C-alpha cells in the first residue's frame, strides 16, 4: 500500500486532529493556514479546490469547516477555535488548539494514524519535555504532594505552578492548566498524571468550564 493509498482510509477528523497535535496544537494555538498547509500535504484530495484544473490549491475554507466540526459534542470536542474576532480582520476560527479530549484521542489513536501515514510521530519536543518535567518536579506544590499526598488549595501556589499571576482572569488560568495537563499526558509519567488530576480536583471551582472566553 502506498502513502497515497493509505491516507484514503483516514477521515478528515483523523487528519486534522493529528495535524494539530503534530504542529504544536497541544502547547499553543496554531493558525488555520498552517493547519491547512500541513493537512493538504498529507491529504490533498480532501482539502483541494473542487475544479480539477485547480486541484493543486488548498481550500482553507474546507479545513475551517472540518475543524469546526471537531468542536461539536457529537464529534468529541477534539479541537476548539481560540482566535480573537476583529471585524474585517480576524475570525475566532483563525486560531485552533486541541482540547484535553483531543489530546486523549491522540494518545489512543496516534499509532493507528502514524501507521497509515508511515511518517511523522506525535510527541513533545525533547527540549520542551525536559523543561516541563524539571519545572513541575521542582515545584514546591509537587514536592509536598510526593511527601504528604496532598495538594494545597492556595491560589498563589497553584498559579505559581502554572506560571501566571494570581490576579489573572479565570479563563487564563484554565487555559494554562489545560495546556499543562495536555503536555504532561504525553510524558507518560503516572505520578505526574495523578498530581495534575488532583490539582484539578482541588481547584475545580476555579477551573469550571467557561462558555464565553474573551
């Protein structure tokens, strides 16, 4: 089976979720055009202009529509648009990131997708993984967790872990927490997974889902 043949068995959901993970959507928001470029490279037939004479051109509106489908509960809420809306200049759907559900989906499905693609592998860059591991394991909150098996409810200690201000808006703290949780899940360290889950439980009121992020 050739690369072109294998890619045909992957639906747009799989391609776009994989692409988001591959190009950094677990750590930060990624621009639609970067997603479209990589998705077109992996599966040009799915994201091309309709007329055969323009088949070598990327239709980013098709990519945008497929990404918007990933936001729907029926499709698992695997991704979300996080751009700022500016009349005539920018749309919320110009920037995208994986949700925690999307990261879990990638962990469960990346081997299948990588096998079909026979190419890129999704993982944290070595330097980022090392820096994250060192930052979390040297944090006082984590050290106390290892010693006493407890998590402080101190907002100051929690936001120190997330490297943001205690005065930050709730949605900023939530975003920082979700990004850390997504990245830690890729380190495959059971203790870190338990730690960050417990942090989420202790600070659940602060981390409640915010419907309208501004």
